[in-house]
C-alpha cells in the first residue's frame, strides 16, 4: 500500500494533507509525485477530471519552492476562473503550514487592481487564466522569466476555448530551463503538437486509456424529434426521482431558457453560465454543491470549475461540437467507486455523432426508449411508497397532531385512506401523463434521405464557405462564438470545421441554410466585411464572390480587364 509519507514530502505538507483526509494517493498522484520530486524531466499527465491532478502537481511543486525567494517560481494556467480559484484554494490548503509561501489567483471578472497589489507583495506560485495572465505580463506586473515550473492544467479544454494564441505568447516569456507539466483528460492532436513544440522529451503518464471515459459510467441516448427535446428531458428527470446531475446546453441563452422552463414546471433546478455575475455563479454553485439543487443547467465553460463527487447523471441536452468535450462532461459522474449515467438526447441526424463518440470511448452508447406516461407514474409512485416504507425517523412533534387527524379521518377505512393519500401526493403526475404521447423517433434510415440532403454533406449538413480565416484571427472557438451569439442559428447542429489561412469551411444543419446566410453575409469581423456561400461538395474550386449578371461586358471594360491599350 502506497502512502504519502513514503514520497519524501516535507512534514509541513504531510501535516496539512493529513488534516484534509489524504492518506493513500490516487493513481495519477502515485505516478506523478515521485517523478516530480526526483526528476526535472517534462511530464504529460493524462487523467480524467476529479482524479486528484491538483495534488499530483501541487504537492511536489510546493515541496521544492524556495520560500525565502519572493519571485514567481511557478505559473499554473487553467481554462476558467472557477477552476483557477479552486486550484489556488487547494494549493493554499496544502501550504497551510508553509506561511512563507504566497499563492495568488489571477483571473478575469475580478478587480485587476487587487490582483496587481497581491503580485507586488511577492507570490512564489501564481494560478491564472490565460487572458488575465497575459494582460498582467504585458503590464510588466507579472514576471515569469525565472520560473522553475510551468503547469498547463486542462490543456485540451484551454485549446477548445480558443486560448492557443494566449498560451503561445505566455510561453514565449518563460525561460528555456524549466519543468513543463501538461495535464489533460484527452490527447487530441493539438495537445500532441503543444507537447512537441514546448516540451523536451516529456514522460507520459496515463491513468486509464487515452480519450476514454470513466469506467463506472454507463452511456445511453434517447432519440426524439428535435422539437421534443425538452419534453424528453422532463421524462428523464421524472423517471429518475433521486436525480442529481448536470444538464449541458450549447449556449448561454439555451441554458437559461431550459433552466427557466424546469423551474416553472416545478423542478429543483437553476442555471450556470457566463452571463451571470460572479456572485450569482458562486451562489448557484454553492446551492448545487450542498445538494439544494437537483439539476444544474450549464454551459461547458461555466461548469469547468465545478467538482462534485456524487453526481448520478450527466445529461447532454445537446451534443458538444467536439467529441473530446463529451468525455470531459461525462467524466464528472461515476466517481469514487460510484455508478453514474451519461445520457444524451439526439435527433435522427445526430446518430453518426454517437457512433464517432463510441469509437473514442471504446465502449457502446446504447439506445433507450423514452419512457411513456405509465412507466413514469409507476416509478414516481413506488418512489413515494419506498420513502414511506424506509422512513427511519419521525419527528415526535407530529404526535401532538395525531388525535385531531385520527378523529378527522376516522370514517375512512384503510384502503380508502391509502388511495386518498396517493391521490394527493401523486395526482399531478397522473394528470400530466394521462394523454402523454410517444416521444421516440424511429431509427434514421440512410436510404430515406431526400436527394437534397444527399448533396449537402453527411447526415443533413450543408457545407459553407466563409471569407474569414486564421490570418484574420479566427479559430474554432471564435467561430463557435459567432454562431452561438446569433439567436437564429444558436441551436443548430454543427459538423466539420476547417479553418484555412484566408477562408473557412464549416458544416451546419441544412434546415438553417437561410438563417446562416443572413447571420454572416455582409457582416463585419475585425473590420472585414464577410461573405458566405453554400459550397457545392462536387466542386473543388473556391467560390467566386465577384459580381455576376447576364449583361454583356462593355467593350471598354473588356480592354481594361485585359490590360491592352490602343
């Protein structure tokens, strides 16, 4: 049995983590800590969220900090402010008995003036989001040219959020002689590229299989008509009375809309997204962590700092645009030896995405039938009965009311009393599901697609050509932002994205063709007027946006075009 005491950590750190309940290291800690304490070789650590990565890199870094030197010796980059705050808090807990070590968190959405004051006091460890870190570097306040440790935590998520340019700029200011630690849940090609560019012969430590989901998670999908997505969500919640989970939506607007509907329909739910103030987000997260919320409706970005061990369900209200994000989401359940379920609501044209995710997971995602009204009512009724049967404690204060109750109900026999009790507790479900119709869609058959769909790319997608590319500062994250900030196309499914230096190809749900054209055409981005056109997949040439008409070209114009002179 491995123990933290065997690694050579200082007595101060051991005392602190013992108080936190740390006895036996997790697999990622057991592999990472000895290496970092005994080697200066770079490291790539692959492990799911919630496996103890912060302690894996945090403990050995704190153990090697020169506390007498006030310069910044370690910089830890994380994708969101919530995760940034959580890492800093954990590090401060580990350093509880190391008062000479200062740890500062820097992130957007908070006073930069206060963060500058903290940095000027001297911080050996700085935890920050890429944007705020780069801002402080440019202000000459944060100096990381003498660091010994650079940590890229949740590196895959930082890339998904469009932080590559910021990370590149930050890394350019760091010294050559440093130990770089990269932690990620998945290993997409972009991460491999970063490792090859900025790391020297890194040791790869993997817990589990690359790009795989948690072992204790079962994966299911429900196939419904797109318009019935919310109704399916309600039935999923109703068939799981003790549900405690996160519902992931694509956009902030959709997140708020779904949460509002759930609250209005009587569910214990709330929203978490970037349009909320920090105080509002903290309040919602506190309610969810404490178990006062059953369902948290969230965007991927907002949920990044949320670490809860007892989640029963992860529900994908919409599939993410990247397969790796699915693994991030679903890795939040099935922790600490407990079982979890990952549920996805799809429509017919999304079935191919499920198959692609299966390949990445290396495990099946099985179809479930959306329960009918009778199934839901039966489950809810038995849940009530089970609660009554297994009620362990009854408040003695109830005894004083029993005589009045017994007198009032004395005319009812046992069966009638039970029937009336069930009716009071259960009537809303019986009423709601009385005429509930079947939400399940039949399996999508490829041969039933229209000829139009066949010519528009796979699974009902239309391919678009956009006159905007990488040289204009566009990346996948920024393109998704452009799409998701337009209410008319925010809910549309997105296929492949190919960003070239001067232009971009991307696929979207063919039902939104006109809306996509209106959303982009003649709009401005970074001072450039945009043009967009449907790309014919049978043609290889780039679309031509020059004016076209049926009028013959004047002779003088012809000469001007050829450059000839009389």
